[in-house]
């Protein structure tokens, strides 16, 4: 069974008298271990799709099953729990807490998961070490470079061992060299078996993924798999 | 995530937020500080007033009934004029009463008049002369400092003896011991057999130390032969004072020869009347105080609410981030409630620090002290103000949509 199953998902917004159809009956399946890029011009509905997949937004109609759980019917609090357990977010603007140091930022999902303090610290330190920031744990976001901040964000996204890593324009605020570093990190995480979904409008970034979904006017315009697609890299054990 | 962990997390976040906005937090809490200072001072003042009053009326024993021609507190001028027509309470009536009461421990008829008193060249122009029996030592709320009170035999007549108040002793005898000396009350010579302990005054008006007690026969012989008497009755048990009062009324009506339909032509007074009047007065003072206090707390609370709205708006993105990584509504609500409560509690502590020296100043005027219950009330009030005024902003934060919150710049 697929990790992500969208069935005829629609999302409409009311903007004054006008109804905006951000998503129009989108159906989509993503398997565990896939590395997917979602592309599309602004206003195409790709952000809405990402928000729905990330359980930040609920669809107006349609069904969404994540990890065999129907999440499209869940309320706010249940969604918060799903986000905490199943999803790691990486944002264009990093979205770190400005007053907290790297360690505390990475600890945040664990705090909401109710992990005891010592264990929390240990897991967060491991996560920071895995993105190469073991020596920056007590730096605050404004004391770090953009690349370092995005690594902290990646560490935070990974710390709860989520089913999906969801990245929204992860290189948008980085110079090309640092951007390349982050994308290399993503490739590495993909090779380790993580499911990654990257939303971007840059072909260069999308190239790293093995499957590219193009969205236009709230519909999936194309769904192409790269020749580099290697379903074999999915660890058999993790397929339900 | 359990509640304890959430509270702990909430506390550390609010501490950070308060520290990050020191000036703003200080200004916000000022309203609460003023409110809580008012609460504290008001509470202390009311307690002090209460204590001062009880100290002041302690000369009127709680277990003593005073049978008099007049009631202490009258409703109107008409009542007052009607009372003027009441016949006097005579010594004979007092004697009859004494024989018929079963629920009383002591009965003392008391008559008084102001007279000049001399000892050698020293003179007091006006001293309250009280004529009574030996029972007065039980009903009068007095205690003997030196010497003794007069005996039953002495009270029936015979030797002219007297017991003097501490102020009289001070005025007439500088250094000499008064017991055994003779003084002249209005030309008559009396031997001092006892000196009273210092008593202070009644409600700060009537000195209880500027008095001399003499046996009744001497009083009627020299100072007033047909006095209007007050009968002081000490009841056996203070918790049966109402029953004793009823018995007293029935006996007194019989003695005064009243027909069943006639109203009482005498008053039975007791300390309780003072206390009731005072409580009515105290209740009014407390109500006004409460109103002022509530008003200042209300203003303070609005300040807190205002700044919490600003704080929530400023941290919209932070709320979005927290929600994205798994914070539930309750968690966010609690976080902001705790922040508001912390600001207010800090204000409460600050207020107590300000109020404490002020209560020391108050102590010069009344027996006031910052008592633990008042401290507790002050802290509770500030906490509750914080929670109430923080609720609306916190609720707004908790209900934020994470997508919109994250998009906020």
C-alpha cells in the first residue's frame, strides 16, 4: 500500500465573492522511499498540495490516506499529532525560532512528542551531528549562515523519524553553492531510505528527484519518472 | 505530551519572552502592581480597622448585658423623645432583679456622676465617680493593679472606701503609693483601698482610667440620692447570652409592672450592638474598597490583554512553526496563558514588595500588619487577573491556522 494516497482531492478558497480552485480533484500516490519534486508556476496550486500532504491544511473534498490512516477527516489536534509524528518540514525561510539556539530548535518536535529531557537532548545532538553541526549546537539562528540554518531545519525535520520529509523551496534563500550542498544532503537522505517531497520551481533542483510532478491550474499536468529512478533502493522491510 | 511537561515548557517560553521584552513587560505589569497594592492595602486597612475596633470596645465585655433606660442605638428622633419619658431604673428594681435571675453570674447596679477630686494640693476637676457593689469587679471589665476591691460588707455601707483608676492615681499621686491614703471627693473623705490596672479608652472617646468606684450607699448619700441606674449583668455562658437576655427582659418587665401589650420601657444593651453597627459600617467600607480595587485591577487586566494581543500578533510565525512541528491548540493556549499569568504574578510580587513598607507606615495609625492570608489573596488575585485577561489573546493564538501563521512575515 502506498504511503501517501490522495483520492480526488479538491481545495477551494473563498476570496471575497470569488471562489479559487487551488486543487481540482487531484489523485496521487507516493510510495515509501520515493524522492518526488512538485513543480509548477506560482498560483498553480503546488503550495496547497504541499500543505495538504503535510497535514497543515485540510482538503475541501476528497480523501487523503497517510500511512494507512485517513487524515482528511481529522480535527486540528489530531492533525497536530500526525504532523509531529509523520512529517518533517523544511521551509524556504528556515522557520527556526529566533530566540532559541540550534539544539533547542531541533528539540522542539521532541518536546511536543513528550520525550523526556535527557533523551531529547541525546536525540537532538545526534540529529545535529548527522547534518554536520555538532560544533554549532548553542548558536542562535542569527549567528549562523543560511546553509547552517537550513541544516538545523533539516535536523529538526529528521529528529522525530517522520515518514515524509517535506521541503518547500529549500534552496530559495541560499546561494547556489550552499543550495547544492543542501540538495546533496537530500540525495544522501533519500539513499538512506527517507521519503522526500520537494516543492520547487527550479528545474535544477527538481532534477535531483526521481519523479517530477508538474502542477498547473490545480491539476497534475504531468507525472514523469527519471531514468535514475531506482525503486530497488527502497528497503523491502519498510514497505508495508 | 502531558500537562506537567507543557506547563514546564510554557514557563520557560514565557520567561524567555518576558526577558526579551523587559521594558514592555514592566510597563504592562504596572497596572497590575497598582491594583494589587490597592488590594493589599485595602485588606490590611480593613483588618486593622477591625482589630482597632475590637480593642476599643474590649471594655464592654461580650458576656455583659447592660439594662438601661435608653437603648445605645436609636432609630430616630421620635424614638429618642419617647425614651425620654421612660421612668428611671431605680436601685430597688436592681435589687429585685438580682434576686430573680438564674442565668447570670453577677449583677451590679451602677450609677455615676462627674465630681472634682482632691488630694492635698493636687486636684482633678472632673472625675467619673461610679457607685456600685462588690459585683462590679466581675461586670465592669476591670482588674486591680494594687490593693483590693471593696467587699460585700463595705459595699453595703459603713466605711467610706474607694478604688481609683490609673489616671486618677497618676494625677493626684506623683510618686506616693495611693493605697491607704485618703482623698476628698466633693468634700467627702474616702480611703483608697485599691488602684485599677490601666484600661485605655472606649472608642478613643471616654477615658476608662479617670474614674473612682465607691460603694453605692456612699454614692447615694453624697453625690446623688435618687440616681438613674444602669444594671450590669454578667451571663454564665456567652453562648447562652440570648436566652439570658430573654430571661432578663421577662424579669425586668415584671419588676417594672408592664402589661403584656406594653412595649419595654427599658433597654438591654450589649457589645454585639456595637459590633453589628461596626460591621455594617465596615461592610460599606469594604464594598467601596472592593469596587476601587476591582476597577484598578480591571484597568490593569485590560493592559495585560492588550499587550498579549500584541505579543500573539508579533509571534504569529512562531505559533505557525510550533503548530507545524506538532503543538496542539491546548499547548499554544497554555503557553500564552502562562505568559500572561507570569507577568501578573511578577506584578503581584512587586506589589507586595511595595505594599509591605506602606503597611509599616499604616501601623502608626492602626494595628495593621501584612498577614499571610492577605499575601496569598494578593497573589491569587494577580494570577487570576492574568489568566482571565490572557485568555482571549491565548485563544486567538491557539486557533490560528498554521498555513496562514507560517505565511505571516
